[in-house]
C-alpha cells in the first residue's frame, strides 16, 4: 500500500502575485493546483478588496477556488507583552 502524504501550502499576501507576476500567473497556478491531490491551500492576504476580487469575481482564474473566511481584528486588550 502506498503511503499517501498530505500537504498544506500557505501563501501569505497572496494578492501580491498579481503585482509581482501579473494576472496570467494566477491562471498558470490554478491549472497546476487543480491537478494536485492531497494538497490543501491556505491563501492569506491583507488587501481584502483584492482577495475578494481574486476569489469572488467570475472573470478571475481563482473564482470559487477557495472559501473566504474574514478574520476580524484582534482587540488591543487581547495583546500582551511576554
């Protein structure tokens, strides 16, 4: 029996792909990602509008490729210095 390994790929500031490599890079990435098995993707980005466009605009290569989960701001009283 083959040992199937699972992997999680994390992309921080994912919206920067467009600025650095152009929108065509997203098309190439999506084509590769769709062929992968046993891989989960986590796309992080601080520019909410751009992330919503990348994953929510049907004209974009990553349309509906991910579930959008907004992360609320952490209140300042929740932070502490160790």
